[in-house]
């Protein structure tokens, strides 16, 4: 067991996890870990990695997309320091835009970085100047020293810096130079441009880094997004206004011509439709229509983008965004798809299909890495699509530490949301089973559907009188306050007969909400959230067919099953929680779907789930 473990008792599965982490660190390998909720994966990975980092002078980068996880990591490190008195430096870094005292929120990350660089270059950022002007200021030295000696969450660092009107990001990166562990976001390492600047600022390198990736089931799509780019009619319309304002009338005309090129490419494409576009097809049309070389036009757009940002109090440049798209468009064909789509306006996309284009180099350069999630199944898929070499990668699935008797998992095989079998009869069947299930559950029930329109069809058929619960519905486009209000209503119904929450898989309530204190007595999964087979999905399937002969699995089925498992995981959150999980679709029995279920789920297949539900709560 790792020497820096801060608790007296080791949970089930936790010891094995720590032993495996220690092994891959010793052998400079990688670990892909399916670690279920409750196993205590944060402390299980931190104890051995911190011990290794201190012994071998390595830096841990703990990468997580969730702010709540940042808090958990820092709190766990506090426990380690208190228990063992170990001397180490840790820093919690979030995107600098979100702690910036200028409070510029309407820019994307690239636009904000440009805004930040310009203010610093012109010596107009007083917050930056108070941290350093050539060298670190005396006040900054004091604050940096205090953060090194203690452990603070990013908000606490921001509050501390605000007292001295200093830039929190600059202070954090100064601490980061001496940090043994840096808690940050995926994009700090997996965005190529951000990574280069970030590591340079910290005086760190990947070769000396241990990477810990939390919620790693999100990583493939996040990397794809970071490597993708779009050009839209709306962008061009706004760029035309920029060009007029700055006197670039010829460029404004060029932007109008670009809009006509998008319409030309979309000729015959109906609303909601799409088509593939060749790399050279777009370039040839641009050069012919604009009577200029592609490279010269790209430079012209870059120049305009810089000119726009020179306008006082102007922080956003649509021309800069267009320039970035033009740069990306001439990139590789393999591992990417070029797609024109039409909704309310035309969109030309350069979409990354293969996250390993970036991730494989990052992991191979790093000293060691640990990828972990409660839904990291099947592990072979993540190893393949992220570009791991199986010869130096350990794949592990740990068992849930929760008592098996606290959970009943049932597959109902006589229903399905398959398109060919959708009918009034099928929807009424779903409504009847949901109504019966909810009536047998003493507290709150959450029902998650593949899509809003399917949820709406079933909702209208529910027997609310039989259910005996208040029905709460997740609506499309709910803001944070509205989601919180719905969650609070569910909390208030606990112990009063409960409520029936209806939501969608891959939505806020099926993935983004933590149902603490056994808030849900049951979760019902209706059907499979399979992606609409649009051109991007078809391209992904074709690509993975060529690479791994697993196109439908990797590009279609497994991502949907991951969303199913995320939703199912809302029910049991602690070892004291009890609940029923119901999977309502015959396909959950099929081999290519069922192989995604954790080994310890202990599924019951029954057309009469009421027997098991009544007995469980009886």
C-alpha cells in the first residue's frame, strides 16, 4: 500500500488500484482504469503518484474537466499533508479567462489569449504589471511563497490575488514552476498551442511528467473538438462588418464571395442536410472566385484580424477565427472529415475523427500516465482510439466496493426504441412499465430517454394517478438556475412519496448532476442514445473500420453505451445508498451491447420487473 495514503481503512478495490498505479510508475508504463464510483480513485491515484514524483523529481499533471474534482484533489492533498507532514507544492489552475480580473466572458479561449497578450504587450494590464515588470514584484513574491507553503483552491487564490489587484493566473504559473503537482484542465495539455505555452511558462516538459486523466471517458471527444474547426455564414457576415469598419472594403467583398462559395457547395443540400467536401474543391473555388492564391488570401485575413484587435476596446475578431479555419483546412486528410452542413445557415467543418493524432504523442512522451473513470469500458477501445501501445499499457477493471445487496439491476427485454419498432403500442408499453415501476418505488425515480421527442411521446401516456408522484421534466436548453430549481424540487419531494424526473441520456441530469444522500431510489434507462448516423458518424465508422475493423463498435455502439452507464450511475453514489436500475430495451441483452456492462453489475433479465422491485423495497 502506498506510504502517503491518508486514511486508516482501504476500500475494496482501492488496494489493487494503488498497487497497479505503483507498478506502472515503476515500469514507466500506462494504466487505463475502470474505477467505479465509491472506490476512492482520487486518493488511490494521488498517494502513489505523489510518492513517486517526490522521490524521482517528477511533476504530476492531474487533468480534470470538472471544477468539483479540482476541489476534491486539493482537499485530498490537504489530508495527505496533514496525515504525513509531507512537504510538497501543489497548485490549482483553471482557464485564465475564468479568474481574470477584467471579467471578459464573451470571448472564446483563443480570442481571450489574444486579448491578454495584447494588454501585456502594451503594458496596459495593471494586474499583470503588479505581478511582474521584468521580475517578480515583492508583493507577488510574498503571495507566491504563501501558496507554496499551503494548499488553496483556485477561488481562494483568486480572492487572495484580488486583495493586491494581481493576476491570479500569473501567480499560479509562478507557483507552478516549483510545483510537484499541477491540477488543471484537459486543454492545458491536449490543445497543441496551449500546451506549448503552458509548459514553457511552468518550465516543465512532458518527458518528466506523470499524467493523471480523470473522467477519461470524456477525453476522446474533447481532443477531437480541440483539433476541429468551422467556418459559417454567420461568422462571415460579422467579419464583413469588421472589414467595413476598418476600411478593408476589398476583404469585405472577398467575404461575400466566400459566402457565395458556401452556398455553391451547398447547392442541392436541403435544410438539415450535409455533404462531404474535398480539400482541393474548396481551395480551387476560393482561388477562382477571389482571383488570389489561397496563401495570399489567408495572410490578408490574418492582417485584418490583427487590425481589428488594434481598435480600442475591441477584443474579438471574426477575421482571426476565419484565418484559423483557413490554416486548419489545408491540414491532413487522414483522420479528418470535411463536411458542409445546412441548418439555418451553411457551415463548413474540418472535423477531427482521430484523437490519437494528438494524444498518442503526448502519452508516449510522458513518463507515465493513469486514465481513470467509472465508465471506462470497453478498455480496449480507449487504448486503441487514444493511441496507446498495448505492450506498455495495463488495462484494469476494478469491482465496485458497494454491497451487492444494495442494488438490483434489471433488463426488460420486451421493449425497444429501435426506429423500425417504434409505434403507439410500443410507447404505451413503455409508459405502462414506467408507471408501474414508479408506483412500486417509495422515493424519487429518474427516467432517462435517448431523445426529447421520445420522452415527450411517453410522457403524454403516463398514468400519473397510478404513479402517485409529481412529474418533473428536463426541458431542452435549461439554464443553470432552472436546472438547480428542478433539482431542489426533487430534494423537497424526498420522503414525501418522491417525484418522477424525466430527462435525456447525455443531458445535464444524467451526467452533470450528483444525486447525494440517496436522492434517487431508482433509475430507469429507456432505450439507447445512438447518434443519428450523420456524415461525421459515418466517417468515424468508416475510419475505425479501416484502422481497427471495429467501426460500428467504436464509432456508434460503445459511445452510446457509455452514455447509458453514465445515466445508470446516478442511482448508487455511496456504500450506504440503495436503489434499482432498470434497462428498458431488448438490445441490452445483445452481445455487442452487453459487453460494455461492468462485470459486477449482476443483471437480471425479466419481463416482470415488478416482482424484483417489490421484493427489494419490501
